[in-house]
C-alpha cells in the first residue's frame, strides 16, 4: 500500500459508581424505565449539580494507570446541543481543563515490538438518556420514548493523541481497545460490558502518502460498540479512502455511520467542530481543585496493572510470554495463577492447565472463576499429581470438573470415586497382556525400531483401565516386555 494509516479513538467508559455524577440517583442497568431519575438528571429548572467525589477518584485512577499528568485545577464545561435524550440542552463535560492529560499506554505493534500510544486527555462527563424506538430503528419507528435512567451516569472519555504514535493498522487499533478495556477492568473503575453500553467509542481514521509529514482529512465513525464492527468499519474506510486518493480526489472531513448489514460506512454529517457546541465553563460548578494527598492516596492504592502482572508471571514463574498473556487477560484468572504457583511443582504445566482445561470448562459453562469453589492450593495439588504421573490427563479432567462443582480437594475426590491410579505391577501386567495379544503387529513395529508405536499399546491399556494406569510405570512395563519378546 502507498499510504500510511492513522487511527485514533475517543472511548467512553461508564464508571461503576453507586450514584450518578451530579445527583444521588442510583446507577442501574435494566431497571424499569424512568425509575432512577430526579429533577436534576431530567433537567428541571432550579436544580443544582453536586459533584460525585468517587467519580473524580475513578477518573484520576484511570489517568494514573495510563501515565497521565493529573491537573490540580480542572473545569467543567457545558457542551450545548439539542437532542431529546438530553433534557437540559447541554451535557456537562470538561473542555479547556480536563482532569488528566498527556499519558500513554503500551500496546503490541504489528512488527512484534511493544510501543507507547499517546493519550491526549481523559476527562469526566455525564451520560445522556436513551431513546427507545417503537420499532427496530429510528427511521422505521412510529414514535420513540425517552428513558432517563442513564441520564447523568458518569463517563470518562479517553482521547488518543494522533500526533504521538497513533495506531497504524486495524490490528493495532484492536490491541489498543483491548488494552484500554483491560486496564479499566484491572483498576475496577468500569466493567466495560459492551452489551450494557458501558464501553463505546468514536473512531477516526485518515490516510497520508507514505512518509509524508502532513495529515490527511479524518473520517470519524460514531457510536461504535462492537470490536468486530470497529475492525470491519476500519477495513472498509482504508479501502474507500485509498481509492479516492488514488483517483486524486479529496477526503471529506466528516462524521460517518457504520451499516452493519452492508458492511459499509455512510456519511452522516460534516464533522462538527468545537465552536458548534458553544462550550463555556458551567456557572453552577466551581473550578475543581485536587489536593495533593487526594492524588497521592489514589496513587498508593492503584491496583496492579496488566503489564506488571504479565512481567511477574514470565519473570518469577517462568511462564512463556504467550501463556502469560492469556492468563492476564482477566485479572481474576491471573490472580488465581499467582495463588496456585507457590504450591506448584511445574508452573508451565500449571499455566497450560488453567488455559486449556479450567478456562475452557468455565467458558463452556458460562461460569466465572470467581463463582466456582475451586481452591488454588487444591488446583496446584492436582497438577502436581499429574506431573508425578499419579493421575493421568484423562482422570485429571474428571477430577477437575468435580473440584469445580464441589470445591473438594483432588485427593478426596480420587478416593471417593475410586480413581486411584493402578500402581500394582501384577494388575498392570494383566492389561499389558491383553494389549500385546490384541496388537501383535504393533509389537513387531516396535521391535523393528518404530518406537513411537508404543503409544498405541499405552493408549489401549489406558482405554481398558479407564485412564487409571500409572502412565510412567506402564511405559516401563511395556518396554521391559518388548525386550523379552
Ligand atoms: Zn438524578
């Protein structure tokens, strides 16, 4: 391709405070319409906003986690526009002086190198209400109704700095989104559940001639919620814009909407600029001044971040980068690993078993690691039994399922279910006898040097012993027998 791609985001994440940003209405999801509203969040004259301190703390927490400088003074501004979901006629946001500025997060680049993506600002603002249409879409609806339960829920807006290492491809854009979401979940300021509308973004993309210092006009795609649709919309825009540029045409600076069915973006309106919103400081809210101790306290209590946990797991516990990455995608899973590791004889195997068996089981049964009864020490014991060959992989999986359901230790389950491995030579030899007489051709293969064929015999014994034969001992017995034959 002859063009460089530049991608940026404005991400909106709903904060999980107990109450709204400027009133004490409860923050809820799925409650009956208009049951969590008051004069303030429905824009009644005479009501005055009172700032939620927790929301300020969460915004600062996000800023610190994303390496921003925290402004001692910040300002709330009115962003004026009309829409039925915004009864005041303006949204309280931050404009000139946001809470956090000039940060960065580290993401993986397409070249395999990690690099910092600039964050221009993170500011605090309130959410609007929601329109409920009588039919599928606004255009096909006879009428729409307004639900103000969401009106006034605190949001943070995270804006990328397109001049400092912006994303250069669709894949990097995706890495960025996932990293932001992961950080917000780690520091527990937002659940970022896409289905609940807690993580939404506007994405902007422009192309410029390879190596050129000047930026092209940007197209902004509004109100994206699904990672999949964001990727598709960006793929489409890259094709659309490079075609226009090749034909010598101009890219319009405009806002576009993604059509999920047709997989194309369509112009919505020419991009509005800041002057259109007539921003001005909100006269009902005084300048916000943060005390040093307030910021320091948040800094001290900011929880461990994904990258720190990833480094710990690779360096201290010697787990591969790939597995550590999979473990740290979810903080509770990563914590489970670090709680198991001190009891484990083989951390690599421990990591693999969490990824391949535990997580798979949880996913298939729509469970979370927090909701199951399994104890880290017991999980490590199970892995140790497998490492010692006292439990086969197959039996291990059965035991694991029982552990997840009952919270019992592997030893108790193995005893109760009669899953103790068969160690007795005499008993094992009975199975070996049967395997040898059932597969004389395999025995010949092994004798003629095809040592791998031994797995056929081991497999046969495992099947007939229901996976209970001690694998290490079984191998020895079979090898001994081959030599004698
Ligand atoms: Zn309210």
